[in-house]
């Protein structure tokens, strides 16, 4: 997720971010202290403030809706991964996770549409909000509008190098789904950013992991895949990045 976010005043909604982020990293979405419960708390607070002053609180409401759509999108991905662990001899458990996945996807789309409705257009949303919307659209296999969101986000001049690479990583997997061709130009754009700026090693590793998955699906040469794997491993070793430090959703399949 790109690092730039809409400006929000300090308050309970902002304080909830840490709890939601920690729960999401652990795959803890359901229950009284799950990420989804915290999201609804933040949404209710944002709605209360928005109803009291729509003119000045529209930006905060869009941000809350966008963040919630992202969390539900991640919950759907987690549920899909959990359902894949169960074979058909355990249909009840498998079915429970499949229902959760479908419900979370529906809610994520509803929240994302509400955010866009308040914003009026992609151009009125922050790069982070556009990234979240692209994730939701990608989950619904709406690759063209997801790519449109990222194109608008990438035009922003105030993006940090880390944010730009994360957006381009999203663009790479969307382009792959759209064309079924290796997104070589996107890979080149990422390498230029990495070459010209000091970046977070974890974000570089995440990009390389995504690149590896695309190359494997595209039946690229073993040499190219191998070099990508080795490079990611070298960066991880150099900066003491363990697999456990990379959030589970960044390790998930494309």
C-alpha cells in the first residue's frame, strides 16, 4: 500500500490504525478485536463527524471508506487462502471460509463505490485511496478500471519512491492479468526508481516476489526466474528480512 495518505486530524479514528494494521498482519479479521470490528468502529466515528459537518468532513469520510474497503479486501483474500487449506472431505469448514470471502468482497465493493461517489472522480482521490480502489477492482477481476486508478495515482508528483514502486507492483500484476504478457515496461520503470533512489528493502523484496510469480505463470526462462529469486534472497539476507516480517498478503498468490 502506498505510504501517502489523505490528511486526517488526530483522533480516535487515527488511533485505530495501529490496531487494524496489527490485526491485519496477523490475519485476525473476525471477532471482537478483529480488524473488521475496528474498521466498523472507525467508520461509525467518521460517519458521525460527517453528518455533523459534511462540508469539512468529506475528505475524512472518503478516507475512512477507502481504508475499510482495503481491509475487507484483505479479509476476502485471507478467507480464500484459508478455504484452500481444506479438502472436500471438510466441506463445512471450507464452505464457511468461502462464504466469508464472498461477503467481504461484496462489502469491499460497496465501500469502495461509496468512496468514489463522495469523491466524484478518480482524480479527486489520493494515491493511497486509488491504490485501495484498484485492489478492490482487481479482486472482482475488473482489471481495466483498476489499471485506470493506478494510472491516475502514478501521475502524482509528490509520490515517494516507495509509494511509486508499490503502485507499479500493483500495475505489473494487473497488466499481466489484462494481457497475459510479461509487463516488461513496468519492470523497467521499477528498476529505474530503485536505481535512482534509496528505498525500503522490504518493498523491493515484495516487488521481486511479485515479479517471480508473474514470471513463473508466464513460463519465463529458468535463468530469469532464478536470478529474481536469488536477488530477493540476497536483499532479504543483507537486511535481515525474514519471511515472517513480510505481511502474509504480500506473500499470497497473484
